[in-house]
C-alpha cells in the first residue's frame, strides 16, 4: 500500500472515530494487513484494532488491549450508560458485514468492557482479493472505523475545542443567539447511520466523491426549542439528512416537518 493511500486511510479512520489515530501497515508474505490505535494512548496503553487477511476471500478484524492498558480499561469499564448505549449502537452499525465474537462470551446487544479479557473478533467473508488496497480500505471503513469509534466513546473523547484567536483587530459580528451543537454527536450519528439521507435516500458522496461530505445531521427535537440544554442520543435523537431535505424540513416553523411527513410528500408529489 502506498504511503499516500495509507495516509488517506488514517485520515478516514480519524474522521470516523473523532480522535487522532495512528496506523501501521503489516506486510507479511505478500499479504497486507493493517493495525490502528489511538495516537495519544499509544499501542501499549489502549485498544488496538488489527485487520488481516484470513483465507482466500476473507478479512479478520480483531480488537485487543496493549500490555499497559489497565488504566484505560478501568476508565472504559466505568463509562456511563449513555456512552455505553452509543458505543453499542456504533458496534451494531459495524456488525452488518461480518460474523462477530465478543469475549468473554458477550453479545452485540449487551456487551461491556469489564477487564483486559474483553476482546472483539470479526470475520468478514467475500472481500475479493484480501490484500488488495480496495478491499482493505472497504473493510477499514465499514468495520474498523465504527469499532474504534465505539472504543473512543467509552474512553471519553470529547468535542474538539472551537478555534480561538489571541490577536486583536479580527472582525467579528454576532447578531443572533446561537445554541451550541455537539460536533461529536454529528460524528457519531454519521458513524451509526452512514451518509445516506433518511428522507430521500440520496448519498452525496456516491455522486460527488471527495466533494460530497455535505450530509447534514437533523435534530428530531429542534435544538432551538429546548428550554434547557439536554444530552442528545446520536442513535435515537439525530438522523442524517441531505441539504435539500434539511432545508425543506425547516420551511415549517417553529416545529419542522418530520422525516415521515417529508417522505410522504415525496411519495405523493406536490400538494
């Protein structure tokens, strides 16, 4: 795998995970694999996810912990139920392509990190040529990224701080009160549901490629109507919507059209 493709893959994992990621390409006997971990923890102090060829047309993705990961494991084990619920939803998203085994003897519905014995093993069949770059990238995006996003949620990575400026003289203007929205919730919603519009089914990236990262995240309960700030569950309170449908939803105020109402308008046409 070329250095340029490796870097692009690392960036894709970061985009899907919401944390800084390090990757290493593993070349052994002409069979290429991939290992990824969180850069700030290092491979020895946190979860490690490995992708490797298995047989003629299969990939195996495994999650383990480094030798000195006990403090990280304890932090993940103590994650509140809200984070655990989101992490489980992320894992469920990644589960579609493969056959999953979660140690020690857990299921996708009720797993939790309890100690260093926790681990994930996924077998993905019919990937074509397992060492081909295209196959590795596809499995990394479909399975590794949501799996690492689930681990990141339990570790507790937060929103990136907004950019601040120390120099004086920068022109700024604020004429409206703005409700803060969580950048991490956006990332998690897209990790769970993908980039396909929940209303019309359009997926901008499939048409525009690199210029198609324009899907928007819609709050089913509008943030503008909140009397007090509250946590939003990315799995139940948010949905991805294309810019056209998002604009259409908010043509009704103060309560936008619902996803179901907009789908009905598509089904029945104007009026």
